[in-house]
């Protein structure tokens, strides 16, 4: 579907009107017919949630000893998964905020479910540091609360910065997502046939009626939230990289971490958007709204961020040589050729070598290949965090204190459980809430153009 | 508050945003002020036509952000210097560079919440009941594919017959009277 005028791929397939957009997208939510495939997916994902519940319950009963963490590898799967999930969330904010500021209107089709992805990813991410504390019932100690013991947090620690970064990120993401949804919820309220639907959407639409005065304030608030989310999203992964970079550990103590963590986050997040978008557009027949143009553009963003990440890896290797530090040099050698060296090469293959295929336009416009690529990239990004966490800790200064790391079945169960939780929440979201912003799509339609004032009205009276 | 009764206004329905903008501009030019347009997506031209150019959401957001940075930075300073001073490797109690990060996050948090809730408050939302929802055609189009102009009865220039005649001139799909 190439536009004959611009020569570019179209953002939305031709033929849509205000009405058809409403009917198609509101229909997905308002229909009383729930597809069987949706139930199937929900049940499978629900199994994951059950597994997570089991793993976490057992953890609370027995303690973190059921995980594979040891000394020296005291940060295992929990931190790897935390960073991986939070990173996935970042693409949602990038799409909804940064691309809005850059006036990339193609993002309108995908921003809502990318934002939902952000929120659900943050839910999964936030779980890990909490259960990793060992005594999660004391989790509230992380916040500066005036409780009776008069104990206050220590603000010079990056781990506490993390608390503020992640909690702010979660709050602002939810608010931005909800504010963006209000006009569409009003559309659902007005279209709902069932009493429950009218009541439910009526309450959460807050009485939105589309007054242009409201729209002006709404647009200002959206732009402000976008402008605020942009530095926020960059700061969140920067602060997470401080968890590592501020420590005086070879392999962690580097200044390249903040930018390369942020780029890696966006990289894996876009991969996850593709992982979600491809089955959804197929299942709900949204090929005319989430078009090849979107897949193509996301491929380009992944290519760019992938190269930034590759630069980060290159710099790490270079600095470990250039620093002339024996410990840095050994760490890098151990990372590449030590007992866990295979993980490094998996990471290089998945994150740097294979994604170069996305230089080819034919590859980027092939939905099936991009779907596979999204899995490859997210595998690579998971291994990146694995390599950073495990291989840096594995062998420290004294050979007598060297150790190894082997994840247990509970580590895997918790990780698979969060994948299930993420999918479960996502299934609920696409059934109950508008997953594609109708009000923003209407702006993209040719009908939305205001004709010049001088143009005579058809059959003008006077 | 006394129960309001009578006519809220006259609601004209249009098929295209261009028709709406033209009608709204004409209404403004002929002296109507208490009126509003209702559209399923932001139509900036319509807001400009009825003379609504500036909003104060940015100001609310700025105040919120300043509040956030002051609140967090003072909290950190108070805790680290007075309430619970901890000697961490001999670093100063007042380690302001370390305090920047949480203060920065709270600036964004307060500014974002102020922008979002300030926008809702300035819009008078949530407001689940509104007279316009009584109009038979409003809910079937205002959030989907129709464009509405409402001349409100509180406008000094408002007169049922005259205002209706005025709206009819602009080829609306329909003009209906809205009750409170």
C-alpha cells in the first residue's frame, strides 16, 4: 500500500471514515461475542499467573535461598528480569511521548497498546526488587515514611534512587495512559448497548463530552505529559544503570552504561511492540490500521538503537583494554571466554549480528520475519542483562572466592510466571479497553482537513 | 444549588468539521459568546473560532513541578542532615549531588500529576451528568463522527426563535432544543 503522491507506505489504508474507525475499533470491545482464541490465550496466560503465585508463595515461605543466588553472584534472575522488564516498558513511553513531540503521527495507531505494554511491564518489573529484598513485608521501609521507629532511608544510594525513578515512572505512565483513553472511553460509553457497559464506561469516561474548550486543555496536558515523560523515561534507565555503574566493580563501573542502557531498553521495547502487534493485527484484522509502515518504521528504530547498543559493547571491550587495569582486562576475558562465555556470544549473535538483516527493506516489510526478529532481539537483550549481572560477579579479585551461578527451577518459574502475568493483563486490556486510540486516528483521516474559508459552500443560500 | 429548569441551549449538528468551524465563526462574529463546540477529536480551528485561545494547564503544571522539586529536596536535606544522619564512608551529610536524582523524579511526578488532574479540574470533570446528554442525537455522534455547536441560553443574545433561525442558515443536519 504505497501512497502514489508521497511514494511512502501509507499509515492507514485508504477508505476509512470517522464512522468506520469508531465501528471497527469500538466493536472489538463492545461486541458481546468473545472470540474463542481470546479465552484460550487467557487461560494459558492465567496458568502463568498461577505459576507466579505458586513461586512467590513458596519464596515467602522459604526465603530467597530457593533461588540460585549465592555469594559472589548475589544478584541473579531477579535483577536480570527487573532490568529486562523495565527496559521493555520504555518503548511504550518512547512511542507515546517522544514520537508525539517529534510529530510522528504514524505512532497514533500503536501508541495505546504500547503504553499498556509499558504499564504491564512495569508491574512485572516492580515485583522483582520487592521479592528480592527477602523480607517483602518491610518493603515500605524504602519510602520516606514517618513511622514510629524513626528510621529514614539513605538518599545517597542508587538503590533508593531506583525506588523514586520506578515509582514515578509507573505513576506517570498510568496517568498518561488513562488521560489518553478518556475520549475513547466516552466513545465506548456512547456506543455501549448493555446496562453494565454504559455504567462502567460512563463512570471511567468521567463525563467527557468533547467540548473544544476541553480539547484545548486536553491537548496541552497531553503535550506536557509527553514533554515530562521524555526526560523521565531517559532518567529511569539511567538510574537503573547507576545501580551498576556506581558500584566499584569491574564490568559495572563504566560511564557508558546510562546511554547504552537507555538505547537497549528502547531496542527491546520496540521488539516487544512487534511481538504484540503482529498477532493482534492478524487476530482482530487490523492490517489496515497497524500497517506495514508501522512494522517498517519500528524496524528502523530497532536498527538504530541496536547499533547504539553495539557501540556500547564495543566501548566496554575497548575500555577494558585501554584502562590498562588488570581487573578490567580479566573481567572482559572471563566474560568472553570464561565458563559463562557462551552467554556473551549468544548476546552478540542476537543483538548485533542477526539484527543487521533489518538493513534490508524486504526484511523489514515482511511481518513474519520481523515477528521472529522481535523474539531474537528480546532473547539477546535478556542475555545482555544476564552477562552484565552474572559474569561480572562470577569471578572477583581473589580466585579463592570465585563461584558459579546456576538458576533453580524457582528462578525459571518466577520468570515464566511474569511472562504469564504480562500476557494475562494484556488479554484483559484488549478485551475491555480501547487498544487503538480512535480520537487520534480520526485526526489522520482526510475528512479531518478543514476546508479554506473562501471555498464556497455547496448550495450556499446567499 | 437550585434545580435549573428550562432550556439549556440550542444544539446544531453538522456532518463535517468545516461546516462546524464556519458556523461557529459566524456565531462568534454576530456576537454570541456563551457557546461551545463538541467534536470527536481535537479541532483547534473550532476553538479559535469561538475565541478560546489560551488555557492555564501549563501554569498549573509549572507550579506542581516547582512544588515537587522543593518538597523532595527539602525532605532529603532534612532527613540526611537532621532527622537521621548516617555516616556513609565519611561522605558529607549534605550530599546535594546525590539528592538531585530523587528531586528530579519528584519534579516530574508532581508536574505530571498537576498537568493531568489540573486539566480535568479546569474542565470541570468528572461531571457524569450534563444537559447535553439529554439531546437525542448528541450521544450517537459527538464522540464518533458528528460535530456540534451549542448556543447556550445564558447568552444575552440568545433567543429561541432568532437563534434557531441563525443556526438553520448554516445547513446543519438538525437543530434541537436541549432541556436542563
